[in-house]
C-alpha cells in the first residue's frame, strides 16, 4: 500500500508540473531576444524556415501532449490510471521535444541549419503519401487538383530549402533524404541528460504501446484476479502506475529541457560572422 501511495503522490506532483508548462512556454516566447543572439542569427540564416519558429511549434505540440496526459490521469474525484492512453501522448511529447534539443544542440550554426533542412525535407514523403490517400475516392478532377496543389507547395518548399542551403554553403546530399530516425534523434537529445538510459527506455517503452503489443502489455498492465472458476480466472486488467509515471515524467522533463535550450539561444551571443542571408523570395 505504501508503494501505491508513493506513486499516487508522484503522479499528483507530475500533474502539477505539467500544469505549469504553458506558463513556462509563455515566458520563453515573450522574453526579449538579444539583437546579436544565436536565435536571431539562426532565424536569419534559415528564413523563411526559421529554426526558432520550428522549435516553438514542436514545443507547443509537446506541451499539448503533456497536458493531454494530465487530463487523462485526473477526474473530478482525483487521480486515475488509463490502461494505455497515456503512452502515445508520452511518446509524441518525447519525440517533439527531442527534435528541439537535437536541432538546437550543435555548436556550429552550419550543423543546426543542416538539421533544420533535414527536418523540412523529411516531411515531404509523408505529405505526399497523405495526399495520395486522401484523394482516393474523389473524382478524377478533384484528385488532380489536390495533387497539383501538393506539387506546387512541395516545389516552393524545395526551392526555399535550396536557397537556404546555398546561402549556408550546404550541399543537397547533406539534407535530402537524410533525416535521422527517431531512435537517433531521441538518443541525441538524451546525451546531455544525467539519466540518458531512462529517457531512451521511456521512449522505447511508450513506443511499444502505441500499437498493440501483448509482450509490452505484460509489463505495462497488471491483472487483479477475483476468482477462478468456469473457463479460467476472472479479474480486471489495470495500468501499472510506475510505468505510467515514468514515461510521463520523462515527457515533461524533456519538454522543460527543450524550453531551456530555446531560451538559451535567445540569450547567447552569436560569434559566427557574417550571418548568411538567403534571398527572400515570395
């Protein structure tokens, strides 16, 4: 019983910390940016695919996922433990915040720009596949219209990426189809964490429950038996509190780390001059 109470207390504290994330994001967003900061230089060098704006979007998504976890584990009477619903949210928060850390972490602007371009180019195949799936069942003219719209947007995005790459002395083979897998991104984000193995383990555990997995479920769930008669034992499958708390804890902590990384770029003075200026075409 003591163990149960301890996990409930930790979950309650975690919900409180998650409740403060939006305010923390607001402080980072509203904080003044030093005119000669790394953030300003990085954004200028990657306009209109600004590194800082992309980081802000990823953080907004990570925070939303964390808040979703908090909503799922609370009700009008107190705390509750969903069977598996928190794990996809924890995974998404870990991945979103990991992208921020991975993208902002390199010591040189050139490598940060390369990673921003890798992330931008990495989205294209998924958008193409989505448009193909969404257009199925539509009339031929509607399919062609959707595909033309996608092709136009993709062409514009690729042109912007080429211009950013040109201005920063980056070749296409450094970013075209070079987006790392999530394993590499999460591991890179966890490198500077004092509990690296915990971050990676939490991501892998949550990922295994994003889709049905009986083997992973044996760890994540507990069976509370009531009686054994008829065809077999009867009871209830419940969530394992330690795993719910651990994965949510990592999601919240990594989101805070990403917030701190973004704030640091607004305060740190840029020493890499001159700053590349991609041509600002419409």
